[in-house]
């Protein structure tokens, strides 16, 4: 099946720093989603991107749909302790609308 | 409150003993899905359903069964659990529609098979 590769796998940063992570695909995607998972909870949708080149913000989060349609980026500005968690990219897999493929996740740790 | 509810939250069982993890959503969503989460592997889709009586395999369906007899419920069945099915499981749902790919997830079921 389709694969999504996220990098970095983990990040340790100081409060106030900006964060960047990215996701690449082996094939073209028409939609990119970014999720966050807090410890002990299910993933929560942060941002959805539907068009190549699209740049969308949600508070301190900004995500971009790569022009090649094979990558996406998530930036977090001025990180705070509650940003801790696992961030996942995801995209629809294959021709079925029911399939949604996730990347391996980026574990973010923020030191106060 | 709009939500996806899974039960149980934690389950320890023995190899070969059939079990069912229940999932229910109150948002009238057409699509439902099951995922398993393992360290370093992210979330992998087990099965999904696009509506009542319509199900299809995800990326890791072996050893699992599902059914969708009612729109709100989508149970995950392990007929003969094995230790390699020890994992964190998530049920999720979303509405139909071209730009509605974002699933809403439940809080998870941590399964241990010994």
C-alpha cells in the first residue's frame, strides 16, 4: 500500500522555539491531514489541506500542501508545554474513500 | 456530546480466547474504521466501512473481523487472539463527502494478549 514517511521521528525543544516537521509520500495525494495525539488519547485532527500549494493556519500551527503533491509540512510557532504529543500526517490511500494512511508520527517534547 | 465510544479501555486476555471490542458513534457518520497503533509504526488501518453492510480491508486485516449491521456500531472481533495482536486499538468515524477525509477517533482500547 501507499507509504508516508515522517521526519523527524522525535524532537526535543525548548519552550518558545519554532518546530518544523514534514511528511513525504511515495505517490501523489489529493488531500493531506495533520493530527495530534495527546498521551492516553486518540488523535485529533488539526489541519486539512485539499489543494497543492495550499497554506493553512490554525492558531500557532501552519501546514502546507507541497506543490509536487507528494509532501506536506507542519510548523508550530512559539511552542508551549501543551504542544507535547505525537503529530501524524495522513492521506487518503488508493481509490477508496474509506482508506486513510498515516505516517509513523513525530514525537514532540517541549522543555519548559 | 459528539463522540466515538470504545469499550473496554483496557483488556487482558489469553491466546485463542475470542473477544470483541465495541465501537459506537453518535454523529450519524457513514464511514467507520479500526486502526491499531504500535510504537514506530504509526496508525495502521485494519478495516473500514463505508455504510451499513459495506466493509473492506485496510492494510493489516489478518486475524480480525468486523461487521456493520447498524450505522452507529462497528465492532472489532478477534476470533483467536495471538500475542502479536497486543496493541492499542482505535475506532474512528467520519461523514461521507469528498472533502471529509478527517476521521474522529475514540479514546482507544489497550489490548494485551498473553
